[in-house]
C-alpha cells in the first residue's frame, strides 16, 4: 500500500520508508509518499488532501505536470505516458487528472486483465461506448498482450473526442473517436467483435441497449452501486442484480471490485 500525505514541510529524504518527490520545484505543497508493496488495483489508498496554507498556482502546476509526465515517459518508454503529457499541453481544460485517478485506473486495469483472461488479446474491431477520453483504449494499445486492428470510442460529449485522439496517438490509424449516441450506432452493419460499456449506470435500460447488438457479440460491461452520484440513473444494488438486468446469453466472467464509497461490478460474456 502507498500512503500519500501533504505536509506543511517536507520530511527528510533519509527518513525510513520515505521517498521525497520535489515536483520539479513546483510552487505547490510537496508530497510525502510512504512506500510499501501493494498489489496494483486491489490496493487501498487514502485520498490526498492539500493541507497547505495557500492555494496552489494551477497554471504553474500544469507546467510541472507536463514536465513530470514527459520525464516519466522518457524513464518508462511508455508512449501512453508521452501522450498524457501531450494532453496536458494541448488540452488544458481536460479533466485528465480525474480520468487517471486511482479509482479510474484500478477499474480499467481490472477490465483489461479480465478481458485478456476471458477472450484473449486479439480483436478485429472494438467499440467502446460512453468512452469519455478513451483511457481504456489507450491502456489496451499500451499492453503488448493485445493485438487490436481497430478501436472506435464514442461519446455524446463533443468535447472529449479531440482529447481521446491525443491520448491514443500511439495507436495511429487503429483508433478513432466519434461524437455519437450509443443508441443510434449501427452495430449490425459495423459488426464489432467486442463492445465495451464501463458506464452502464448512466443508461436507463441496459437490456434495451444490449438488444441493439447482434446475437453472439462479445461484451464487457461495468456498473456500480454509487447511487448518490448525480448522473447515475441506473445503479445496481449487487452483481446478481446486474447480471439479471443484462441477461447475457453466455457469461465468461462476473466479479466485483470494492472501492471506498461503492463497489464496481463487471460482466464479460456474449449477448
């Protein structure tokens, strides 16, 4: 587990178990990270709280975040992280910090791993509906286990497609983002071999939407029991209720991922 704190002053770098991250001399309260081993998305991690006496300079923070992301891209060799830096630079209003927060990444790592275990890694055409910035697509293209010929991410928000294209720049022509309603996509004509919807809590009738897909289409679905969140119009009380609502013809995986305020549910199978 890793514990993040925002102290008024920085602990000595030599303190036991302490790693000091200077954030490139960025004029915001600096972070102290207590490092222990933690098993990826199954870990728990308290929220970070800024306890500084003055508000951070967010314009300067954007510059620091850009430099940090570029440095991490060089260190890791990850094209996806390099694209995160490009998003920070080109799309300053994008909520990229929210898209890559611990909970968002945890549920997408879980989805990616279980997808590979359930259906393998080779896909001709993937549709992601309600895809937002297409973070899951970027993570799949960044994973050498997967061989994806084409991935299309759709969302009704016209502001997200440009960000999604930047984030998935490493996929080249294999990725495309469109502004579209998932209910009006022509699934029968497109014939995707996998349809992903990780935001089923945002659609009124899950079974009604799934009925638009050709029989036998593989799907990865996620929902949750976070009823208090505005916009969650179709939460599920349990995994059992979620499975009953989906009525999949074949279930290859079903599971839960607990978080601090809710539990996320996932189904992988065929309609």
